C-alpha cells in the first residue's frame, strides 16, 4: 500500500484521499474488502483481535465513514481529505457494475427489506445484473448453502448488510473461499435503498451530523454512540505517547 494515502489511526490505515481517488484506487485489487470505518466499527476491532487482524490485512481498506474518524485524523495531525460514507461508495460500485455488466449479490437485512431494496435498485438501474440474494437471518456457523450459492453465482461485488461485527465476521471467514472481487459490509444501507429509512438531509451530511438525524429517527441507536467517546479517548491517549 502507498503509505502516503493513508492516515494511521490506532494502527489502522485509513484512506485519506477523496471519494473519487478511492474508487480509482480499488481498481488495482483483484480482491478487496471495503470497511466503513466509523468509530463503532473500529472500536469493535480494537476489542476483538481477530477482527483487528482482518481490518488491517492487505486485502482490507478502511474508509473514514464517520465524523468521529474524521475528528480522530485531525487530532493526530494527519487529516483525511473528506468523510467518505459507505453508502455513497456502494452506490458508485453499483453504478460501475451496471455500466460494465458486472454481477452483484446482496446478503443481509430482513426478507421484506431485502426484496424492496432489490426492487428499488432495479427500478433505478435497469441493466444491473443482480445474480443472487439472501436475508441476514441465518446461522454463521451453518451457512454452507449460502456460501455455495455465492460460489455458483460468482458475483463481482457482494454487499453484506448485517451490522458490525456480524457482517465483518462473515466476510473475514469467507473472503478467501468466495470468488468475489469486492466485499463490502454496508450496515443499514439496504434499509435506505428499500425506503424503510430515509437518509439525512444533504446539509446534515455535509456538516457531519448525519448521526444525529439517525438517532432522532431511531432512538435505539443512541446506545451505540458510546463507542465514539471511547474511541476518541483511545486517540487522545495514543497521541500523547
């Protein structure tokens, strides 16, 4: 990896270029896992050695998806160029796949959300080749049927929407055995594409308070925000060394 295009955050290499630069950068990989590096996801990695090893492997690239990650890069005096939202990267990969006739697979969410997500995407992207899908309600220890289906369909990109760390565990366990080129855990993105959840207004996204909109709409998310101060405390302690 070119070290100059990454910011070291708690020994994570976080991409510090623009979204356009990121899309160009992943072209060189035969197999890549895109990690939406918000504080919750990165903190999960700090607490789990297996996930940390996976997040820092040569096949994984972390994008600064979250105002907490952007703030961390500033505290460490190596700021990222911009916040890169995972859902925006997902959109661009889908657009690329439609243009280049590359197959995609959707894994995760509730069945009705998954179906609505796929239906809405097909309405927008008429030529998108969706070769398969499965909801996120299955046993990670017993999912050979899903693995075999993905192997048979051979998608270029697979989007896994099961939340962190579950989606990360699935990808880390199966990345080597699956024929996909792009792996991406996308959290609640299927809910957005399905119309179940609305994304924050653009002005809130632009100033970095999309998280506040999501908490207002889904108050249960507030308990997940505790990872942000924990993450930033680690950053401050790291910076004092």
